C-alpha cells in the first residue's frame, strides 16, 4: 500500500528514468535496468520529499543544473546497495591465512616486509575490519612488517559509518567469540566498538572506481567482491585491467561468489574459489 501511494505521489516517467539511469551509468558504471524502476522510484522518492520537489522532472532538472553536484552525490548514496557482513564468504579468509599470507611472506623472505591490501567497495567496513583482525592474528608471521589496508567505497555515508567502527549488537554477535573478545569493546547499549589495534591498520576513503585513483600502489592483494555485478562487460574489462596494473606481479585478487573473470580478462589465473593471481 505504501509503495502504491508513493508511486502515485511521484510518477517516474520513461524520460526521467532514462535520464537518471544514464547519469548513474556515466558517473559510476552501474547499470540500471528497467526492472529496477520501482527500486529507483522508492529510493529517490525520499530525496524528492526531503528537497520539497513536486516530481522527478524537477529532480532531473536539479541534477542537470550547475547546482546539482551535491545532489548527484546524494543520488549515488541513495541507490547504492550495501549488503555485507563480518567474515562473509569465509573461504576467502581461510585461504588468506593458510595460503596467501605464507606465500607473500616466503616471497619477501625477510622480517620487516611490506604488505598492502585494498578493499575496493568496502561498504560499512565489515570486510576490511575482518582482514585487519586476521592480520593481527598473524602477528608472529608478520612481525615488524609495514602493513596497511586501504578501504574505499563510492557511498560517502557508508565510508563514514565504517570509519567510525561502531556496530550494532547483532552485527558483533556474528563474529567468532575469540575475535570479538580481542578486538571489540562492548558499549552499554550493546553495540561494539572496533579496537585501536585493528583500526590503526586501515585507511578509509570515498572513491569512484571509474574515476582517477590517487593511490600509487602496488598492492599485494585486492578484494573487490560483489561490486562488478552492477557493471556491464566493457566496464568490467576496464576495471580489471586497472586492477592488474595496480597489483604486484603474481598479486592476488578476490572477487564475489557470483562473479567470474571468464571472457572478461586474460590477465589473471584462477587459483581457488573466486581467487585469482595476476599473470600479466
């Protein structure tokens, strides 16, 4: 009923929908198909009410105006889907601890090495914090190493949430008990605050993957999971080519469970379940 009322309040006509979809594609690479029309109408209907606009035509004119820069950012934040969890797709973290980190350690062959990891599409931070907890658990193996994790996302709201490092009780409860006891501090309201040992390893920043990347790299490991499913094939090809350039030779790439590099790029070799290594 609420959806019907909202659709009547703000009718999203074909021309306005195409304008919004094209703007999102040009800005972020995210493809919005017609079946997403109700989703877009619902998410952006809130923005129209907040802005006091009478319809999507007015909203499109705002987006296209010189004063529309700030609203284009709000548009991206409004339509971005952010589903994540601590230790999501656990086989990746098992492989990281059992195979990837020992391989990097052996390749460097010395104490005091350097390790750089990029969590691209970090959402509210559960992925990079999981990585940081695992690295803390490997302190003996990584003794005296220079370890840093870069965590980026298109949505500025979720980046701010991640940087705060505060999670609701149900989120914290999903973390294995030994990690929870070591790396979280419980608050009176049941929420958990990420500990400084973990937070100190991570730098959070907003980043549009389709635009310029200010960091130089190279990275040893890139996590980009459940991100490219929203991109078309040409955009995926360009992105993975840039990832290959940003990785060290033989660097590791982790992608989502429903993603594949088949017919997308030949610069990586599959070495595990949605785990790849750069080969060129």
